[in-house]
């Protein structure tokens, strides 16, 4: 009988694209040299994927890099660049503004200092950048001036840059997403100018403690399209409760400031959110609440359409309140109680029993949980005839990864209750 033979070219281009998508960028570039058809497929992958500049520098030569950017630079839309303090990287850096003129998303990582020259050159070369994430600690207003020339910019993340005041950023009139978390010197007057110039849908002003009452009043007046906000639970010179009156809020992230820092103020954020948005809040994340009494957190129980709730490092969260949540917020799909150490197995079991729509349960850094919890989860889901997939995150608990993942019982039930040991900061 004749032997059937199959050749790679016999696969259609969509199958090949799927196969090639699993390759690392260097392997993709080498595959592209095989034939024109493969090169066309690789180009499609490069267009849709973030291009890792540092892989080219670390694993190839300058001639290879020149060849790569000459061939593919014009189609690169997304790029990641880490600027290490290594002199021989400089010729590689210059290849990007020289050949990449159509970049739309940039992620910079400056672990040492911000390279003003390369930043300015890249912004001049790519006029249509829409997304910029700048992971640095030494951004200044001079860099904000460079950024302000990106007239098409829609998303800007410059979090944790403590010297940025907000000057020049009001020129970014197309901005929809602004993250200035930890920009502690961000001035109210510049924030007000930004609010007047933009219509944001996402904003993170956590730890921007210079913002005053006028800044928050302007926020309320101008940002009527805002759907997602990240805030500290109090600000020394303003009443944070005003943000609860923003009309379109759906996703709220609250970081509670340590009471020992001397600026603690009481706020009724949760209950006021429940008053103004009982049916529209989809996501509520609370990080490190201190002395958040049942009266102050009770509003959570009124969010009838809540899909995700997080109590991160919550010392006061207990089984009783978790039980109330599971009985009142019946549409929950994700629950995260990372680092919350007062919840027990019984609280988790009742949560899973009451929430048959639960898809993600995050227990990371909860040292009180061990592998005995898994059998109880399987038992309660079986009793409830609930065989929908649930993923449980257990890094930092007493689950033993090597022992657990080789367990026959886990392999049998993994499709119903999957356990993840993924790391979490």
C-alpha cells in the first residue's frame, strides 16, 4: 500500500500561522528565510505581536539586527525596549527610530536612567503612537514635554514617577486612559488642565496626594465618561467621596493608606458607591484595608451585578462576611482574597457552594490553606452538580506543587477544579 506523505507547504496558511505563532521571535525570523510564503506569514505575526527589542540585542549580532529592522521595521506596531546601562547597546537602539515609523504601542523600561535622546528620536519617528507605558523612576517634566508631542496618544502609563508634576500633559487631547499612580508630586492645577482637555474612560490617581478639592470637583464636572478609577481611600486636601458620583463608574480600585503615615481620614466610599451605583459596579478591588468595619464595608452586599471582588491583604475579612457576599452578590465570577489570613476552609467551601458561576478564586499568599482544601472543593461541586470549570490560585499556600500535580485524583478532576501555582507579586 502506498505511503501517504505530508509536507509543510500542504498546510494552508492559517494552519501555518497558528503553528508559527508558538515560535520565539528569533525562530520566526529564521523560518521567514525559507520561502516567500513563510515570510508573509511571519510578517502578519509581527504586526499583531509585541516585538521584543532586547531579544534581538541579547541573542544576535548588529548585522543581524540591521537586517531584521530593515526588513520588518516598517510593520512593527508594538515594541518593548529595556534600556540597560550597556554601551554596546547604543547602535542597536538607533535602529528603532531609523526603521520603525509606524509604531502604535511602546513599552519602555528604564531601570537606571531615562535616555532622553532615544526617547525624543522615537517619538519624532513614530507620530502615531497611541499607547505608551514608561516604567521608570526618573521621569521629569522635560520628558512630559516629549510625550506631549504624541498627538494621537490614547493611553499613558507613567506610574511611580514621583517628580512628574503633570506639566504639558494637557496637550494630549485624545487621551482616554491615564495612569499616574504614585506620582506624588502631580499638581492639582495640571490635573485640572488635563481634565478640561480630555474625556477619559480609565484613570488611576492612587497616591497622588497633592490633589485638592478643586481637582476632584473638576474631575466630577468633566469626566462624565469615566468607567474605571483607581484611588487612595483618602486625600489630605480633598474629600474622596465625591468620586462616587461619577455617572458611568463600573470598575473601582481602592488602595487603603497605612494609618501610621499620619494622613488617615475616614471615608464612606463603599457605601456611597452602593448608593449611587447599586446595579452598575462590575469590579471592586480593595487593597490593604485597615479597620474597615462591617458598617463601612457593608455596601459591598448591595452590588447585585458585581462580577469581580478583591479583598487584598484584608486582616478583617472573615468567613461570616464572605458568606454574606456569596448570598447577596450571586453573579460573582472572580473572588480574590490574596494575603487575607482569617478566612478558613469552611468559608471557602460555602463561597463555592453558593456561587455556582465562580470561575476564578485567588488564595495566593494565604498560608492557612493546604491540599486538604482541594478534596473539599471537589466534594461541594459534586454535591451541587456544578461541573463548570473553576481555577484556584494557590501560590504561597501550603499546597506542594510537585506532589500535588502528580496526584492521580487531581489529574482526574483538573477539568473541573484546576489549581495554578503562578507567582504573584
